[in-house]
């Protein structure tokens, strides 16, 4: 298939960026979106032009590195699919495809389509952990966990931290990510002792990083490659309210 | 954690938005029920005027307490809306060339616009019917007082007929003005839009919604929004068509 690509090119964080148009011929329908970009880059290199920089790692939909906004939708038009798992058969011959980086103040563009997502790491560092003493490994089944809680925690843990939620949100809010990471631990007995502290810390880090506020559009849920639901955000809203009140009385765990 | 950090957090803004929104939702429903008394089936002129009289003669200065609470509610709602808008714009300094969305509803994407026009409407509406100070519509000066009626008989107090402001005639005169009625109908349409998102969204904001409840609440919001819309606009339409006069 033959395609026209409209790709965001930006030499560095400080430099201004702009769209470049590339025509690319005879792309196999079976290639993945990233393979299509590999082909583009090889042809650019042959012509002596600089390749388009983009993030990727596993190409299996599990690491969360790939981060392309394709025709305005993070990870492209397929639901529950990362950009690396998106195949060219979902496009038509002759299509013009617009490829942009994630757009959010806390995710500055490093180069072309690569953005810096360390703001997410800082949210995790502020509370996305459980404190465990060293020593003999505890028996995994010593603490019974209701099936419903285990399932909910697993749904939350499916988050691969790609940042598509932020990219899709008209407000560039990081609520889906933060709520998934907090809920994963807040739901389980092992995470409960630090629940209030975790919730308050992760939300305040999220705010301090400059992400927007959630206004319940639901775009994050729609683009999430792991189908994380808005239920996580509702839970964080609830947990934060409880933690705030307990904090007021010096009772936050 | 510092109380101020929590107070200024993104989530507290959303809680305030939701709580003030909920007060608005309750008020709007109560207001509609009161207004529907203009229909003779539900009371008509005497009942409507008696209702207005009762509101103005609530004990313990309740009328002013309610007014102040409602004004504060609107002020906080708008203030939070402004803060949210500024911060959300700041979070995405560079936008997308392609602004596609997948599932965000039209109502959710236009909350700011429906809200701003509603604010203009609220200000006009208060000037029009509460303070009655819109030039050319100073009903306090142009409408004669009428006897307060109870069960078809004038209410007497120390041997004299109690007189009251003729709110019914004010409403009939007010809506006989076509531009005023059109603005009112448009504003109610935007309120309907605002509520079809808001009534479900406020539950999410305070954490009282999940996937199955979202479906139910979205339907409730739709029914509520349309109920409010049709209920309110029926009055100017009835007046313009002469059903109520
Ligand atoms: C009749 C008066 C009004 C009622 C009943 C009302 C009701 C609501 C409700 C229930 C919500 C949802 C709260 C939430 O998501 O948690 C909401 C949100 C909102 N309202 Fe209002 N509102 C009114 C007037 C206004 C005005 C005057 C403005 C602005 C000038 C405004 C702007 C907004 C905005 C920006 C949101 C947030 C939207 C979002 O979260 O996506 N509203 N309103
Ligand atoms: S490259 Fe790992 S998820 Fe796409």
C-alpha cells in the first residue's frame, strides 16, 4: 500500500517543531505501524536524511514505550491496542496518516516523536510502592484476598504506564495512570497500611508535575491499550476524600 | 501532609464542582416545581402568587439565607470552573493538529460554553424577575398589587385585605416579550446539555460511580436534563401561544 505520512519533526526540546510530509510506497499490510516507520527510516537514511525518532522497546504491547498519536488518537484507531501492535491492514491504500508525539506540558518532546515521561516515575516514587522488611519471603497465601479485590487489583496492575491517557485527555490529566497505580496497591491488604499516605502523596505529585484536572470526558479509558476503566479514577476520588479527612484529624495511615 | 496542599489539589476542585453542581441540580428541580403552578391545573394565578408570597415571608430570614447560599454556590462553581479551565489549558501548551476524540460526548466538551452562557442567563434572570430592574421591565412600578388569595377568598389581616405582588402577571408579561422568551428557551437548552453530562459526572467526581452505575446515571442524567428543559420551556411557550394568559 502507498501512504502519505504527516510526521512531527522537532530537532530538540528547545527547538521549534513542524510537520514533514513523506510519501511511502509499497508498504505491506502485514507490517506493524512501527515496522512501517522502520521502513520509512531506512529510506530516509538511504537518501541521507535524518531518521524519525520514536520510542519503542518490546513491540509486544507490554512495555509501554511506544507512544504515537496517530490521526489524533494515542496508539491509533484500534481499541485496546498499542501502536506497536497496530497493523497497517487497518489503514487504506492512499491514506494520509498524521503522526504526533504525546502532547502534555509534563511530557516535553525530546526529539521528533520521543517524549520524556519521567514525570510518571516521580508519581510512582512518591507512593506507588509498599514498604516490605527484608528477611525470609512471606508465604504468598498467608493473607487471604477476596477474589473481587484480587481481580480489581489485577485490572489496575495491567497499566503499562505508556501515558496514552494523558495524551488523549483534552486536559492532559494523568488521573487514569495515577489512579490505576494507586488502586492496584490500595485494594490489597499489603498496600492498605500505607493507603492514605500513598493516595495523598501520589495526587499531590501528579498536581505538582503540571498535569491537568480530570473532567470526566472518558477519553483516557477509550484509548487505554490495557482497557483500564474510569472505575479506577472513581476509586482514587473516593480514597483521596477519605484520606484528606483522616489527615485533617492526624489519622492518615 | 499540609492541609493547604490538599485544599488546593485537583481533586478538591472537582469535589467543589460536584457539590455545588448537586445543589444547583436540586435547586433547579425545586424551582421548576414551583413554576409549574402557573398552570391552572396545578393552581393558577392565585396559587402562584400565594406561593411567591410564602417564599417572601419565610421565618428566620430563611429567604436571605437561601439566596446567599445559592449565590455562594454559583460563585464557587464558576470560580472552580475558571481554575480548572486555566490549569487544563496550561497542561497542554501545544495542541494536536488532529483533535479527534473517541467517546467524549458533545455535552462534556461544551461544559465551559454552556456554563458561560448559563451564567449570563442567571444574571439576566435575577435582574429580570428577582430585582425587576431591567430597563423597560421594571415590574414593581408597572404591575398593580393584588389581594393574597387562599382557597378562593382574600386573606384578611387585622380587618384589611393582604395585598401581594402579582408575580403571575409579571411572568405572563415577561414571556410575552419574544426575545426574552427565546433567550430563556436557548438557556434552558444549554442547561439541559450541561446537566446531561453534569448529573452523571458529579457522581464520578466524588467517587460514587462505577461501570454499571455509569450506564444508569448517564440515562438518569439524560432524563433529568430533558425533563428540566421541557418543563421550563413549556411556560414561555404556553404564554406565547396564549395557553396561559
Ligand atoms: C443552573 C446552574 C448550573 C447547574 C445546575 C450546574 C450543574 C453542574 C453539574 C452537576 C456539574 C458536574 C460536576 C462534576 O462534574 O463533578 C457541572 C460542571 C461544570 N459546570 Fe456547571 N452548573 C451550572 C452553572 C454553571 C455555570 C454558570 C458555569 C460557568 C460559568 C458552569 C460551568 C461548569 C463547568 C466548567 C463544569 C465542569 C465540567 C466538567 O467537569 O467537565 N456551570 N455543572
Ligand atoms: S513497544 Fe512495548 S508496548 Fe509498544
